[in-house]
C-alpha cells in the first residue's frame, strides 16, 4: 500500500481508538486496516501501537510518529487547498491557542454553531495566557489580545479593534460616586492589574485630543489577569480598566457602567496570529471569521457624544 495511505489509516486508528472504528470511518475492511498498520510498522522498524483484546494505545515511538503524521497530512491538505479554485472548505485538524479568558466569554457557547458549519473540521484547543511557539508546538493559530512583537516569523490579522474601558458596578458608584475626570480616580478604590511578565502595576490609559494620558491606579486589590479585574468590578470592589471585548456583555446588561467614555484609549487589537511560512488557510480563515462574528467591533458606549443614544434593545 502507498505510505501516505497507510499514514492516513494509522491516524484514524489512533483517533477512533480501534481498528474497527477506523475501518468504518474510512469505509474499508478491517483486514485492510490491519495490513496498513503492519506495513507501516515494518517500514519504520518500530512498533507503533500496543494491541490487546480490550485496549489500543500508542507506544512512545508511535506517539511521536502520530504527531508527525498529522502534521504531514495537514500540510498535504493545505497544499491541495492552495491549488483549488474553491478554497472555502475548512477541513482537517485545526489546533488553536486561546487565552483563559475565552472560558468565561461567548466562545464556547457559540462553538457548536462553528462546528456544525464546518463538519469536516477537528478542533484542538490549547488554553494558555503565555506566548507560545506556534511552529514548535504545532499550533495553527493563536488568538491574542496583547501587543504582538515585531517578528518576521509571524503574521497577525486584526479581528477586533479594542479600547481600554474604565468600568464599575452601579452599586459601587451609588455608594462612592461617579468620577467625572481622571483626577477624580484618586478618591476611589481602583483595581490594579499586575503584569504577569514584569510583576509591575500596569498604568491605566486614556486619550484626549490625540494625546495619551497615563494614570497609576491605587487600591486595595491587585490581580494578574484582566478578566479577574473585570470580575472584581462586577463584585462591586472598585473601578477597573480592561479592554472592552472583556466587558461588552456586562455593559450592555447594565451590570457594569462605563466611565470617562470620552477619554477611551486604544488597547492592543485582538488578533489571530499564524506562522508566516503558511498562507491563510481555509480553516484558519474560517476560525478568524468566527471569532470576529462573536466579538462585535463596536460598543454603544464608544459612539461619539453627538451619536450616543440609549443602550440598544436586545
């Protein structure tokens, strides 16, 4: 049998956890699957699978070989897509890195819609707030809401334009008053964000007449994740400043109130990042479009004062 064909059968055996499952998925006979695995093991000179009557598992060598087979087969699929006139079908394995904040945002509730839309796609999600080496870790793309370093090996596609939004709960504002100017913040309990990389307090950002204004917050609570700062504000602890995609829903529901909205400063754009040695594949493009779809670009509180009206009805 052709080696690539044997590799395809091998990956399906691993994914299905059985020879019979792979045979059913590929519409081939069980003996065909058995022969393909035997030929592959003979060719590479090592046992790839532990086989018993009850259980099927990868050997240490088989685990590494499986990962390489998946990547090779994905590369072939991408090459075929690049030559196709209809590069619209998202198929194969898509391995993405997402920040932990996605577990508390609309991503997972909306994910069934994405998977139904692309039934030939298999999604692997790696949750991490740290920078990852996409090539070394076999990741197709990463969604990030931080400044992307100037790196010739990466391409960043902007998905959502964000602003730093200063927010507090209605209960906190009722008890402590609403700041009207930046200087008023000194009278309030501000939730500080300590950078995970430097450990230092991150200054709050404002913008007036095209000029950036930095403010060092003071308060009795510090966190090392921006979603935690949003949660603390929701709990009525104090005032927080976070990128607005993190609090869109809370502002629209009335759980948080945006403050100093005429002084919103640009935050790092929310981006999809992928290796520069790969073109924007159909599956990465589909995923990027999906993220854009569930994270609307603009919020009603970000409109110019002349156009800002009541909160839109749902």
